[in-house]
C-alpha cells in the first residue's frame, strides 16, 4: 500500500491478496449502492439518495484508511501511513457519514416519519455514536503529542484501544449497511435480490474477512 521500499518487509505472504480482496469487495458494495440509487430516479426522492451514496462512500474510505495503516512498522512508514489514514478518515470518510446521516434525518423530518424504528436505524445510531468516540480517541491520542489525554506514553497507550475499537466498529458499520441494503423496504422494492445479495451480504463479509486477515495480533495484546 506504499511506495516505500521498507514497506516490502512489513508485508506477509497473503497481505497483498487480502488487501485486493478488501478493496475489490468494498468497491462492489459502493458501485452496487450507486447503481441502485441512480437507476431509480434519484431526483424524485428528496434528500434520501444522498444517504446511501455518501454512507457507502464513507465506508469505502474507512476500508482504505484501515488498509493503509495495517502493515506499517517503521517510523517512516508509520508516519506516512498515519497521514494517509487521517486524511482519508477525517477529511473524506467522516464528513461523508455526517452529511449522509443528516440527509436521511432531514428526509424523515420532512415526511414526518418516526426515527430509529428499524434495526438499521438503531444500528446506525449506535455505529455513528461509536464512530464519533473513535475519532476522539484516535485524534486525542496523536494530535499535539496526545495533549488531550495527558501526552507522551500515557496518550500513546490509548492508540491501541483506538485500533481494537476500530476492528469492532468496521463490522458494525457493515452490519448496519447490510441491514439497510438487504432488508429496508426502499432497497428491496428497488433492486433485484441477487444484486443486493452480492452488494450487501457477500461483499461486506469478504471485506471484513480480508481486513481481518491482515490484522497483526501482536499489536492487539493488552497484557
Ligand atoms: C454504515 C452505513 C450506514 C449507516 C450508519 C446508516 C444509518 C442510518 C440512520 C441513522 C438512519 C435513520 C434512522 C432514523 O432516523 O430512524 C438510516 C435510514 C435509512 N437508511 Fe441507512 N445507514 C447506512 C447505510 C445505508 C445503506 C448502504 C443503505 C441502502 C443501500 C441505507 C438505507 C437506508 C434507508 C432505506 C433508511 C430509511 C429507513 C430506515 O430508517 O430504516 N443505509 N440509516
């Protein structure tokens, strides 16, 4: 995931294959979502189309943002990876999620629909709340030398909780997308079963497995 020579020695045998697996499957998930939206007269649906479009894009960014950090071990590759990670997560992924959620809430407000009445909505609320915590934990432990969490080693130690939490949050986000994509009334009435099965069941499972295959368990030790 980097042009740096040192990065070669950071990769294990199946890492590259897993990275391609994760990227391709998440690309399929994003493309299927955009395909369903754009083939169903999006301009007739008020603010709603922005929701699946931006949320799928946000998840695509998170996938790349995690992949880009996974094999980094040396100070130089770590710093470059962290920069790519922050840019992708903070400046693209997170704003996509925030605006996508805002869009569906405006739509619901305009139509007078109730909130969090489906598993998708409830999982969405939990995962977005978790995401906000994830950003605070990650940013707080590195910005200004981790000043928000006491600085130095004290703050650095929190980074591993951010890492572990991210590996729980990623499947949670994809489970939310699965619930919205495979079960919501709008998607089931505007797409073919095989299309949503591939986009919202197969692709998310492959993305999660591929991303997990690249995890360095040594970095997840807490004792
Ligand atoms: C991780 C990604 C996603 C998150 C966090 C998320 C979150 C949410 C939230 C919070 C709501 C509004 C709940 C409410 O106020 O009641 C909602 C509604 C909705 N979302 Fe998503 N969403 C995601 C992805 C998707 C995708 C990919 C699709 C479709 C392909 C989708 C389709 C819908 C639909 C149809 C609704 C309205 C019906 C309902 O509330 O269940 N969402 N989503």
